[in-house]
């Protein structure tokens, strides 16, 4: 079902750079949802609104001031439906993503000095299993992608309580494709028939390094809207060529002299002052007990497949530290062994290539022989 353009379109879009797009996902009943989002569009002024379970028919109008709407209505039976509302000042291209295991409305953002970004509002009905192939249609559409909405999926990585099969499918998909999960700490679904809230509404990001999600609680619906703040202009920090080493024995000695003992605390103000002094003392002691060393030359560059496995291992270890699920620990240990073997094989192959590159014409073979044949005399340290 192709997205249907709203009545109010954007005849003359401006190329405005939006550094922090904010999205709201909700499963509120349509009348309550409409009133709420009109209030939120005036207060928070989000750049993008992602809606699920719109319950709209093709003849219904979805119109918000200063926003253009793109939607996918469910035509087979009542319920469902997804939509995206976006500011008129943002350039975009509606994108058709065919799917049968979930409903979606997808657009492609075109921002100045930035690669295209796929934005998808997703609703997966409670029954059936989500398809990895259909998720690939979204996340393979561009180098940067954001998919958020109501997945009806539970997993220990983002929701408390029980988990279901779709939660396992989505969790494994995120891990296997090096994606980023963005979920609020607070539950988003409060069922009327039980007292077991869960998190069903979250976001999945591709090639984004930072973001924030918060569950908003102003509606009478069983689903809370979720606000996402994603900095699309943040790149991964550059690798520093300065290594700091800390002498922890010296750190301990400095801390023992800088802290006189237990502070005298009488009220909340004394607590705040004591915390401030402790933080200041720790930072000062670390700076005094640390030495910086500048690395000259290039870093050792590993192949992309090894770097990808290292990144995946770090993510899985973090999840194990959060959940203590033994499966994460086993997977991390297995990846560690694979990484060691591949680095050893890579080093051996690099050594062979370097040896084969030596020749007599540029004297590289004599320089290498001189380095390996030179005898080094270990000079003992100067003692006091």
C-alpha cells in the first residue's frame, strides 16, 4: 500500500538543516491522539511525528499546521495504519517499502551536506512473526536509517518481564547487523487486563552514534508516546594519538592526603558540597598521577571484518553486563576466540607480504637484515 500524501503538501520546501530530529510514536485512540499531537507540535515543535494504529480510512483527513503527512492506511479490515508527519521545511522523498509482517510508512530525508536518511514508522500487529527479509528492505535502503514504532516485541534487553519470539528475532537482528537499539527506560505499554507494563515502542538506528528516548505519560491510552532525540550530525569521535597511563599507587597516596576524613553532614547542602569536593579530588588525583604519551606514526589498521566483530563483541558484552544472560557471555567468548585467530592469521599474512616486498633495488632487504641482526645491549636503570 503506497503512502497517501496529505491534503496540505509542501509546494516550496526549503533546505533547512535539522540537527536534532524529534519523533513521537503512539498507539493512542485517534481522537485523543489527534488532540495530544496538536498540543505536542505546539509545545515541543518536533521535526517528525511517527504514528501507529491511526485507524484511518482513505477518506479521512490528517492535517496538522506546518506539517505534511504521509500515511499508509489499512484497507483490509478495521484498525492498524501508520503515518509520518514532517515539517514543511524538510526535503524528503516518499518511499514504498513492501511488507506483509508489519505495516510501515517510510520516507527518505534529504538534508544539506548529509547523506540520505531513511525514516520508517512501523506497526507490527500482535500476531505472527516479523520477517528479517522485510527488515532488510528498510535497513538496506540507505547507509543511515531510523525505524521506530510499536513492534509488539518483548526482550530483556529493552523490556522487563517476559519476552516473546518476536523480541528474540528483533534482538538477534540488531546484534547480527551492528544496529543500535534506542528504547526508553520507562515502560510504554500498560495493559488494562494486568499489572505487568512492558516496552513495546522503541527505535532501531543504523550508523548513528547517539540518541535519547523518553516515554511520555499524558494520555489515557494503554500506550505511551515516546520522544526520540537523535543527533544526525554526530560522527564517531576521532581516535586520539595520546595515551594516558595512570600510576594507581600514586593516585591512592594523593587521595589519602586530599581527603581529611568523613565530612560533617547536617543537611542536603552539605551532601552536595561533599560530592562536589570528592569529584574534584578524584579528577585532580588522576591528573597528577597520570602521564601522557604521544604516539608517532600510523595506527595499526585491521581489516573491516575483524573490526566489525570487535564492535559486535563490545555490544554483546554490554548486554551481558545489563542482563547477565549466559547466552551473551557464551557468544562474547566465542567471538573473542574468533577474533584472536583471525588477528593471528592476519599478522602472519601481513608478515609474508612484507617479506615478499623486500628487494635489492631499493635496499629494503639490507635495511631489514640490519635491523634484525643488530645486537641490542640492555642498559640497567639508574639507581639512587
